[in-house]
C-alpha cells in the first residue's frame, strides 16, 4: 500500500514512526513515496483526502515545553484535530511513548521521583489492563482494508537480584512470629554452611528449566544505600561472579540492574564485567522514560525493561509489544528496544495487597484476553522463591509457568525481543 506523508512538516517523522510500528504489529509493509499521485493513504494538511492531522499537537511536540497536564487524555482517550476529529496516529504515538510523562509536575511524582500510577490516564479511565494501542491499530487496518497477520503472544521471564543475604533476618523474624522453631534452626544451619536461603539462583534455574524456560537475571553492581536512601545490593558483585557464571553455564542470561547511584550506565556495565551484556532494568523502577531513554540510547545498551508501574500490573504505555521509543533529538527511533514490565511479584504483594492465591489467575487471565501480539514481561525476584516469608508466591509462579508450558507459549530472551521488534527505518 502506497503512503504519502508531506515532507518538512512537524508530523512527517512521527507519522512514519507510527506506521513502522503498525508494520511490525500486523506484518504488513507500507510503500513510502515522494509523490502524491496514485497513493492510497495521504497525510497532508492541505489535501482534501488527507487522514486526520492534529496539527497543533505535532507543532507543540517540537517544543521543549510540551506538557500534557490538563490538556491531553483528560476527558477522552484521543488526540483531536482542530475540527474535533480523532487523529489515531497522534493518539497511538502519545500512548506508546508515554507522553503523559513528558515534563510532569511534581504532584505527578512519588517521593522517589517516579511517575505515579494514580497520576495516569490509565488510573483515571480504569484501563491499565487494556491494549489500547492495538485496538487503534486494528481500527486503522480495518479502515485501510489491510491483510494482517497476528502472532501468538509470548512471555519474557526475568529475576531481579536485589538481596541474597536477607533471608536470615527476614525469614527468621517471620518464623519467630509464627513460633516455627524448626525454620529458625534450618536458617541457622544454612547460614553456617554459607548457603543463605535467598542465595537461590540454582533453585530458580532448576524451576525454570523444568518447563523449558530461559530467564534473565539482573544484577546490581553497587552495594549499600544509594541516592534517596534507596537500598542497592546487599552483596559485592565482584565476590559473586560465580553466580553469574552459574547462569551462563546453564544457558540463561545476565543483565545489568542499574543501581540508584550517580554512576553512568556504561560505568556500571564495566563494573559488572560481562563483555557481551547490553541488557538492563532500573533498580526500584526508578526510571523516567524521556530522561532515561536518552541516557540508554547514549550508552552501550540495546535492551531495557524498566517501563512498568510499581503500584499496578498492566500496560504502562497501553501497548502490548516491546518497541523502540521515539528519539526526539534525531527524529527517529532510539537505538534500543524497550520491553515494558507487565507483572511484578512486589506489585501484587506490597502495593495492591492481592490475595496470594489470586496472583497467577490475574496473570493468566490477562494473557488469555491478549493472546496475540503481546510480549508479556514478568518479574519474579529471587526473594519470592522461598519456603518461608513469601512461601505461597512460589506456588503462584509455578502455576504461571505450568500454564506457559501446557499451552506451548514461547518464552523469549532479550535478543529475541530485539530482533522481533527492531524497526526497519
């Protein structure tokens, strides 16, 4: 299908970018042409047959002062043209690239500077579990009568390693309150044998391997208290290289867990000491998309998976697939792929207080409702693979892994997500 986008306009690169996303989503290729003759789809604000163009929105995006506060996605889910028609391209772009988080006010941030779920349009419209971008894409492909191909949704499974020496105190306190003397004695025995209960990478590898899953482990390189008094690792990464080698030997993947520190990304990659590591998740999800995407793009990273709300599961950018964020500095996709985080154990446990026996059901139900065109990202910390304090969470994890195995759902690696979602720019 031939497409014409008027060059030298504020919307040219953005329309092209969104069409490239649509290409990936439905396995269709557009032919971009320089002449308006014989084209089937037109973006030209002076042409009578043009697709809707929210000119003022695109013009505003070119300014550094863009802010959606009380202007976009406040009363309805869409970007409108001057004559009140919905511009689906602008709408998709706004959602995918988290434009609600561009230049946010302080009241939209929590005490750690993270964009709050309760500040989002997803919270306002109660649609955090909706793949709104795919819905917009489906409407457009129907309108343009495109032949589309959708793929079965998959999972990206990962484990953040924040602490490996905290079990004796935390599990011990839990056992003391429950008067489980046998547990306390077992924890003491594990400590004396230098096998702390949360130093359980081998156990996680075994559980994942039993259902043919290769998961990714993210490691902190800074120990102790970081910026804003956020706790980084309780381990020294140099002394735990054996654990990283264990994962590599099992054909699993290691990545950087960017610490809450003043270190740069490449500096931390160097400390991590893995020559081929180009994958990252920000610790504590202390991550602001438009600031940190520029930093990631300027680093050696090729993959990030930090884009998720700590307080709620679902689609932070209303899109089910991994994607390349838009680089405003250069008018093209960033050089890396972002895989949004959909599910995290701590979200259900510490923020939403979800009954533990309901966690797996929520994850499985959301997959069933989005069984095509989604790259679901699930994070389960090593601390939740425990027999004690968080003991029932391991059962929920195993339920999800069983569902994945029984339904022959593919579990992908960072490299596979990069290859699947990199745009042909």
